[in-house]
C-alpha cells in the first residue's frame, strides 16, 4: 500500500465522521485529492462517513457524487502514516476535488452495526456462560459472520446459555455508549489492546454496553442493544488454537 501512503502525504488525517455519529447515511464532504486508475479512482476527502474495511468489519459501499462526476464506492481502505489515519475510497468512475455528496448503503452498514454490537456482547455472554474471560482471535462481520476465540471449545450447553444471555441483554435494551481517551491515558490505564495502537494514534475510543467492561474499538455500533433484534448462533467449529462461532442477527432495518 506504499502508493496510498504516498497519495495522502501532506494532507490532514481524515475526519472520521462515522465514529462521531454512526447513523449518518449521507453528508457533504470536501474531496481533497483523487487518483485515476483506468475506469476507477482513489478518492481522499477531508472527512468521511464511509467505514473502511478494518477490525473484521467490511468496508462500506455507496456513492460519492461531485459536480464533475460520480464514484461508485466499492472498497474503502484505512491507511496509517506517521501523521495519522486516512480513509481512501476506491471505486468505479471519478469525482474531482471540491464539495461532494457522500452516501453509504445504509442497509448493509446498519447490518454491520448490529452484528458488530452483537459480537461485543457475545464476548461478554460467553465469559458469563463459561466462567472464563474470552480472548478474541479475529472476527468477520460480512457473510457469514463469525467470531474466533482462543482456548478450548465450550460445551453445547454453554453455547446455548451464552445465546440465551445475549438475547436477554438484547431485549433489556441496554444503552451502548462510547468515550474517547488520549493515547497517553490509554498507556497509563493499561487499556486492553493498547500495545496494538499505532504510534501516531493520539486517542483511543472505548465502547461500553450497559455497565459491562469498556472495550477499545474504532468500529460502528448501534445505540441500544434492542436494535439487534435477535441473536442466533449458527454453528461452532474448531480452528487452530481455538474455536469459531458463526452467528447472525435480525436483518430487518429500523
Ligand atoms: Zn466495536
């Protein structure tokens, strides 16, 4: 990705609007730089509502409509440089510099928000059902959605119990809140995963469901567990060093 780092050089890090308000479906942003690639183009803007592919969450898709053209966004990539974090949109078409209208495919994004929140909640419910702290190895919130955990596979009863607990918490309508702390505070407080923070990161975003543990996370979540609707474990299997839980949530929108 050396080319992308080159592309963002000299520009300010991207204003990540999706972190401030994950429910923004459209917004006007200023395109500061674009690079054509045949019939496609890379686009960098001052701010964006497009979530890049990261942390197991697929990138958003949608459109960027400017005065001189339109980009059908197919891929969204995050790039860390010494200056900070940048989001680059890639897709078909082209859009020139200046003000443009950004629109994400809300149905897909909202599903990711529900799955993402459900995934955090499963960490908690699984720990409650097994009596052991969970260690996540990885996750994918696209199709099929899954979470990978370290350690030995829980029993069928424990999995069903975690699923039941999760649905209880969903129906209780627990609020999902977030807080941003400085990177130096994160180091001082020994925040989990703090060592994975890039050196140019100035702050750490923490997310919390109800009054459960704080989780460092830069993804998009729903505001209330009720929005997840219903949680189902689709299957469990062994993987190297642990096990994988396939899951899904209600696909209905709103
Ligand atoms: Zn998260």
